[in-house]
């Protein structure tokens, strides 16, 4: 197996110069760089990434922890992070936390043990205190879709309460007053804040929040179908349904069609997230645009700026949702 010393001898340069070429240091002339690259190719030399990372204290890898690997929401998030980092010559290591405190902590410890230069976390079960303590360690920590005041400079977040407000406001503007709501698990901050936005819109319209028209789902398609079935089985009166994410909205739409509902004439439905399939459902889903892909890109840029010293990057830490009006909701037919 060829060594760096043989590369140095064949290229006629110092070991330091070979090291600078391998680390893509710009302080090497193109002519010298080519000599080193030619020598590496001729000898079949492959740099030892582990040795390089130990020598430079930099692995050029970023850890990502997400709740799940399935579903379009997390796919868009991870694609945004990975594409931005890959363009900068960095790689990602991905693990999951499944929204369980012990699994999130295990995942974080795994990423730190892999000597990642930084970790980007989409965590829902670990406490703010845990994250604050974690941030005081040697590995920089960045949060996706979560805001912790003490870590605000390292957070990329969305105004979920505004999103919840916009979703319900759009239905109110169409004349609906009997509005059912399928929430996400309330220990999750985004689900809790979206519900708060829903209540805010009802209060503004002088409509009392009705607990009977409230169901806690699971952020999966089954949560939407089970929620709508619950409302129908209880023989409740409602003309519109707001769901805390698009997966539950799609489940509710499927259940409604299977039980003879004409959408949106019999029932208007609104989702949240604007995932890729929202525009391909029938009818197309009115939803709240959660720019999770762009937020992922921004989290990666924040890491590149803070950890890898790319100071020219402009960072936007706080995103606002917008309404995507489509065909699944319509004015109330009286």
C-alpha cells in the first residue's frame, strides 16, 4: 500500500505540500497540485480519512438526527441539508430518534461518538434543559423546527402558531363556523403551537373552541382517518376540517371519499406543511406552506458559517408560513 512519503518523493515536494493538496488548501500552485495528484494516481494512493481527521481535528462530516426516515416531510428536510453540505464538500451521518427521549439521546450520543464537526437535530422529546446542557459541550449543536430562547442563534424555526391561525382563518373566510380540528401529539411543540393558532382564529371570529370537535392524531395518515371517523361516529355537525399536517389531511380525505363525501362541497379540508404530494391529491389540498426544504438548507448554511468559517453566508433563522389555497376547501354552501 502506497504511503504519503512515497507520494512526496515521486512528486518531488514536501510532506506538508502533499498534505495541503489533500486538504484542498488554496495556497498551492496549480502546477504543484497537479504533480501531487499525478503521483497519487500513479501510486494508487488513497488518503486515510480517519488519520486526516485526527490530524486536522476536522472530519468534514455533519450529524443529522430526525424523528423518522419515512415520509415526505423528513425527506425534504434531509435533502435540503445534504445538498447544501455536499456542495461545500461535507458529508452527513443520519440517525433517528422516533420522538422518544431515550432514543433521541442515544442518537445524539452516537453522532458525537462519530466525531461529527456539528450536529443538526430535529428533536421533540428531549427537554430544553437537556439541549442547553448539550450545547455547552465540544460539538456544536443546531436545532431544526424548534426554538429554545437560550440557543436562539443556533435555531432554525417556523412560526407554527401563525400557520395554525392562517389555516383556520382561511376556512372562516369561506363562511364556515362549524370547524373540526385534528391535532398532532401535544407534547410536540409544533403541534401545540398550531393548535394555539387555530384557537386564536376562532377567538377572533367570536367562536368558542368546542372540545367535542377536537381530536389528537399521530401526524400519520391513520390519524386523519381515525379522527374523521371519530367525528362522524359521534354524529357531530361540522362543515370543515383542519388537520395539523398533510399526512393526516390525506387520510381524512381518503376516509371521506370512501364514505360518500363530495369534497369540498360536503366537507372542506385544510392541511399543514405543503409536502410534495399535496398538489397531487384529489381534490388538490389547501394547506399551509412549511418551507422545510429551505429551512434545511439554512441549517446547513448556519453550520458552514459557524463551524467551517464561511463568513459570507446570509442566515435567516426564522421562517413564516403561507397559505396555499387549492381545491379541497371552498365557500360554505348554504
